[in-house]
C-alpha cells in the first residue's frame, strides 16, 4: 500500500501540461477549515501555490494561510516556553538528586523543544524543499479530474470515504487511502468507472518489514525521473442528515508489485498510467470496465529505484 508519497509541487504542471483550472472555492474551503480546526493537514508546497496571488480569490486563500501560520507560530512559541521551563526544572533537580521523573522530564522536554523549534523554522522558511511535498493518509492534496469537458484540480483528502457510507468508516477502515485492483468491482464499485482522477507523484514510500522483524520505510523513485500519473478514485461525500460537512476524498489504485518493488519486500505498487490513456481514464465509460482494465495492463513500467528513506 502507498502509505506516503511526494506530490508534484508546482501547479504550473497542472495548468501548462494538462490545461487544468484550480477549483479556488474548494481550496478556500480547505484552508478555512484548517484555520478553524487545525486538524486539516496540507503540504507546505501546496501553500506555496498562493505565495504570489493573482486575483482576489487567491489573495483570500493567502490570507487564510497567513492566519493559520501566525496562530500556529504562537502556539509553538508557547509550547517551547513551557517545555524549556520543564527542562530547566528537571536539570535543577538532577543537580541535587537523580530521580526517574526528573530524567524523564529532561528527555521528553528536550525532545519537545527540538521538535517545536523545527516546526517553527519550517513555518518561517520561504524556500520549498522536497520534504514539503510529502503527504500521508488524511492529508489534503491536489487531484486532477475532469467535469463537463474541463480538467479541474481539486483539493481532496487522501483517504476515501465513499458516498453512502457512514463517517465512522474512516476509523473502521483506515486503509481506504488505497484501492486494490482486485476490489474495484466490490468495495469500490460506486466509484470505479464513474469518478476517476489523477495524482501527480514524483516518488512514493512503503512500509517494509526488515530482516530483524522491524519496520523500515523504503522510498521508490522512477529511474527516468518522469512524474507518475497515479490512477485514483474519488468521492464527493455528503451527510444525509446535514450534520457533517461535505468531503472530497480519494484513494490511489494499487496493483501487483513491480518486480523490483517485490524484491525490496513490498506486495503492492500504485498504478502509473501512460499519458496516452489520460483522456480515457478521466472520462470513463461505466459500461466498459474492460477498457479501464486494459489501461492498467498497459501501464508504465519505469524501474523503481529504492533506498532507505531518511
């Protein structure tokens, strides 16, 4: 399963290559929800799309980003102050006697100060690094779809909640950020052949069990360094009772592993479709699923180089 990936970090790729438009109202809504609730996670690279806004809608999105970053910076500064006091208290205690509590406080407070300082530095940093494009299940990232003849980029959560299922399915089925090819006509039948999208990915990460039985994270990158067009299913979930907000979410489709991925110890690989099939994938014929499986069978097979993730 693709538990993490590094999404393409420039929207010019969507606009220039795919002729897509950004769905600015939906980007506004996601950034607004993050400002209000803080639990929404968005890669820093996506924030950078609005660093130099064009028009009032993008300026409003930038203002939401700045509001969130200001509030988050204040929260982190308070946490740093709190943990530095805890650290100082522990060190004073250890000067006179050694206690387990003081040792634990010293270790935990030191770690929390370091983590908070790192997060604060990331907020203030204006340059974009590769890690700023990293996303995980539950994060909101850009997904390319087509509606009414227009390609659109919409922010969607990387864990799909299929329309008609209850909200608690998120917790009951935490693995629904990936859709196995073998289950497309089962669990995913409402979406397969109907709601298709593409996620642009430069590299992806997998959890693999090492020889010692411990988990390790392996990074896979196409040797040709071509951006992957990852086949996805997406859903616009609405609450019939009107108690929950609408949710746009998606899942990446996975297939049997490429040989080099299997050799590295993982049993699935995301489906990297060929550009020639993009129109057919984004405009599926619900009654012709065989044509969609044919796209999978004709997928790209770059050699996926791998290394232990940093």
